[in-house]
């Protein structure tokens, strides 16, 4: 998506932000596998959740700015929203809620 936005739509600011937040989700989930405690594991998943929420924010801005059409937006947004739901559920389960 970053390449598409930067080369086809000539959008460089938000596309860099969404690249950072989007890749940070996976990085934090991967890092959580080596957590030193359950609390550390939950903390890293919470960071991934915050990054996923940020990604949703940038997607909304790209859509509002006309950089993504309806189909592109809905597909990517739904995937990111599903990640948010998975992370929220995982965190609640780990906390015993």
C-alpha cells in the first residue's frame, strides 16, 4: 500500500505514518513471544493494539482525502479492524476478564 500511495497517488506523509503503525503491529506481536512475564506479554499486545488503532485512524484519513476508493478502504479497514478485535479479545482473556 505504501508503494501504491507514494508512486501512484504521490502521497508521502500519511503513507509513511501508516507504514510505521501497520508494521509496528506485527513487530510488537512478534516481540511479545519473548516476553519476560505475563504482564510484559500483555503490555506488548497493548502496544500492538494501540498501533492497530492508529492504523485505522490513518486509513480513515486516506479515505477521507480521496487516496483510497471504497473497495480499497473497506478491504484494508476490515482487516485492520479484525486485528483490533483479535487483540482486544486476547488481552481480555489474558487478564481474565
